[in-house]
C-alpha cells in the first residue's frame, strides 16, 4: 500500500476514507483535519485558553500534542484518581495505573515545556476514587459512576478557577459511536440531544469540546506511534467488562464488513440533530440549576451538588 500523496510506503491505511498515507503526510493530515473540525463546529479560537483533560492515554496526549502543534493556548489537567492499590473494589488489580499514567502525562509536558495542572483527588478530598466509591455505595461495585462525577466536577472547577474558556477531552470516534449506540438502544433523548462535538457553556459550566471525535481510535494510535509519544497502554483496570467496551466490539464487527459504518453512524446522527430531525423533543436546556452552597458549581439537586454530598458522606464515615 502506497501513500496517496507521494510514492512512499503507507503508515496508515484508512479504509473508511479509501486513503493511505505515509508517516510524513499522515503527521500533516491529522492536525489539518483537527483544525478543520475545530472551525467547523466552532469549538474555540486562538484567543481562548483551552484546558485539555490529560489521562496519560493515547487520545488525550495526541490531542494536546496536536493543539500545541496548531499553536493553540492549551494547558493540561491531570486528575490523580488513586487507582493504584488493591481495594475490595479492584480485587488484585494494583497495577499502579494512576501512578504510571501521571508519570507519562508529566513526561510529555516536561519534554514539550507545557503546563500541566495536577489535582490529586485523595490529597484534595481525603479519599481516592475507589475508596469514595466504596463509602458512597454508588455504581454497582464499580467506581466508574463516582469517578465520572469527580472528573466532571474537578475539570469544571479548575477551568473556572483558572480562567479557561474551554475544556477539551480526547474522545475519539470509537468512544462517541459507542456512547451514541448506547443512547440509541435506550432512546435516551436527553443524552442524545446533548451528545456532540461541542456542549455550550451554561452558567458556571465551561464549554466542552471533543476535537478528535471524528478520528478512529486506531488513527490516534498511529498518530502517537508516528510522533513517538509514549502513553499508557493499559486501560484503567475498572474498564474491563464495561458496557462501552462491549459496544465498541460490536461496532468494530460492523466496521469490518462495512468500512466507514462507524463514521457514518456518528456523522448522520450529527446531521439529523442539527436539522432537528431526531424525532425527539428539542429541549437542550439544562435542568433548573442553582449554585451548590458549598462549591458554587451549578447543580439540579435541591441542596449540595452530588459531588459535595458524596464528599460530606465520605468525611462522616472517616470520622465515625
Ligand atoms: S478511569 Fe474511572 Fe474510567 Fe477507570 S474508574 Fe471507571 S471511569 S474505567 S474512563
Ligand atoms: Zn506521503
Ligand atoms: Zn458542590
């Protein structure tokens, strides 16, 4: 297989685009496309400060690298979740996931001279994510519900406190198609209406964007490989057996027989949503929000926001 733009050996073959590119042309193509998506969906401008949620995985590091290459003002945020040692929730999975992912995120930042903010959940709130999950009994034996809640809360807090206009995450097409598939299976209209490359800011909530949402996961792997970016290969031990991984497998089977199916599924959804053609009520307004009396972030809960309630509960348990 040869590069479409020159005669060199192809680094990546993108069947969904009927196109193969050599390493050099691939490394040009990815930022060009990203820039195109950023403009097309009105994600942010060069004047805005962007906070990139960096997990140490390939997607978030690739995103940070691309935004940096494109000349955007992009700083990183790493959240230390404390997924390292075995707890009853992570039977035997003490692989040092958080430790290793933080090391790689920091290494990337140092090599490029970029700013990485680090928030350690345990240092900040007294308990790691797996322990918070045990204490709060949320999420059926997996810490993912608590983890997601804490990530959203902390990303938003740092964006607000440090004056970032935009929060960028490394979600790729495989992630987005899997979420879309799940939301469609359940006809979760509220989620369907809110899913997209940009979630506008609302009082107290930063704009959220996903500049990589049209790239396949393997395209990001190929990008990191070509750029020599070292990232954590292991998934979080709690991701194992998750519904989203199952959906990704199903969609990959579909993709094998119908190259491009995943991309079409997602893009046709975005088009339909834009036309107001989803056969569901267009009511994207966020629920009636008021500021949490403790942290000030918007919440629909009657008193404290879910995050602060969880932390209060954790504190009460630690004291007793
Ligand atoms: S990091 Fe957190 Fe994921 Fe691990 S605990 Fe679950 S949600 S699987 S993206
Ligand atoms: Zn080439
Ligand atoms: Zn709160």
